[in-house]
């Protein structure tokens, strides 16, 4: 099927015959390109977003995937530019124009104030909330009912802190993080009884690895592992509350102005 897709829709230059953000997003999300084509496709998607002044231009079928596609292909900074964009079309454009629910159309209310005949309570573009919870909030279920879940929060853009919680059938799951002094991350996690969490700390400086191993061992979790190539430190924890601090490999110094400009 992938070969048939490439034959029908990828031209001789390695790009898609339909040159839109959404088309590249879906093809990348479903891994339809060869390795060589994939690199060109990512570059073209980035180029299309930049040419559109860092504004999203995807429809109902592709918008659920664009943020993950960018993050998984080395373009996390670009995902935050889309997230914090306030010009139309964007999520925050709606907020700044009085939206309390998600609109059916990116410009249901046009910049000149014209109100269109669209639904003003239409979930489709609200799927970004799933990415916010998983990527920024850092909470992803691994088993039904959150009996097992992953904790892996990411920071970026202007964000220096975030908090996510979920009232599962086992009790409240809580994830709270904060960047302190630009080069240190603080993470609080609450794991309810009869559940377990796979905790992954990101952007970890090699300088604090031994300290993290000591912390995990003191808590009775002898499964700590550092992935040097990804700068991640992970371990699996049972029920309890955990307060963890670590030094960031890349200090958090990005501002909103830098992100949008």
C-alpha cells in the first residue's frame, strides 16, 4: 500500500503532488514515505508553515497529527510557534476573539469582525487538547483505566510550568512541573494505589545522573536507566508521591517573543 501511495502521489522530486500542510502531515503521521522522501517531506512541511507566517493550515483530518509530527521529527520549537500563534488561523486567535469553545472554522469570526455561519461549539480543532495533556502535561495512559501510565512532560516556548491531573478509578493522578532558575527542572508526581507509572525525565544533564540514580534507589526503585543519546532518565514507580529535581542539559531561555519572531 505504501508503494502504491508513493507511486500515485510522490513526484520525481520526492515531494507530494498536493502541496499542503495537511497532506504532508497525514503522510508523515502514517509513515508513508521512504526514508529519503521523509526527510524532504519534513523540510517541505516546515517550509510551508514558515511561508504561512507560522500559522496552521490544516483541516479536520490532519490537525490531530501535526503537533506530534513536528515533535517527533525534530521540530518541537515549531510546534510551540503554532501553539502560541495569535493571528488567524490559530487556536489563540479564537481565544483572543472571545471564544469559550472551539469553532468549526478557523475564522468563524473574521479579523474584520464578520461573523460566519459556522458552529461555535465544534470539537474537531480542539484535538490539540490531547497533545497538551500528553506532551506538555506529560500524562499518557498505557493500560485501560490508567492502571499503568507514562509521565514524560516537555517544556518549550514561553512555558515555564504546567500542571495536569486526572481523577482515575484508582484515585487522582497528578503531574506538576516547573523550570527553576532556567537550568533546573522540578517535577511532582502523584501515583494512586494499585497503579504504576513509567516516569521519564527529559533534557537531563549528565552532571546529575548519579544523583538521580541515588534518589531512585532510596525510593526502592532499582530500575533507573539513563539514555545518553536522548538525554532521558527513566524508571518505573508504584503508588506514592515523588518530588524530583534535575539539572537541564539545555537551559530554558526561550521567550514567547523569540518563538513568534
